[in-house]
C-alpha cells in the first residue's frame, strides 16, 4: 500500500505541475484550481508513504517527478528537452536504481 501511495504522490505532483502550466498558457482559473487540488492530494500520500517506507526512500522515489514532468511537458506542450537533460534524466534513474539496491 505504501508503494502505491508513493506512486500516487509522484503522479499527483506531476499532474499538478502540468495543470499549473496549462493555467499559465490559458489563464483559465479551472486549471489552476485542479492543479492546486492535485498538489494537495500529493501531500498526504507522501506523508503516509514516508511513515511506512522511510523518508529516504520516499525522497528518492519522488525524484522521478524530475523526469516525468519534463517528459510530459514535451509530450503535451511541445516543450524542448535538451540533449543534456537526457543525461541528467539518466543520472537520476541511476541514483534511484542504486538506492534501491543498497
């Protein structure tokens, strides 16, 4: 259950960022309200997951949002993802994998 909450935390945070971006492009308040609501859902998911998994695991797990948000920004908003960013995405993934094995 804690792993699902961690996944939910990451998904809610990334979707919140996407809706916030949508608000910035359209200036329609509904996108801002939905984005803030999603951010608010991420907080309890993170807190409950941290109780079971530990803050270190949750912190490393939420770092995946630094990969997902730019990739979804590229997909939905045609934002540029620079070649150097792909290297950093790889480093983040490597860090998550190393942390999971240690």
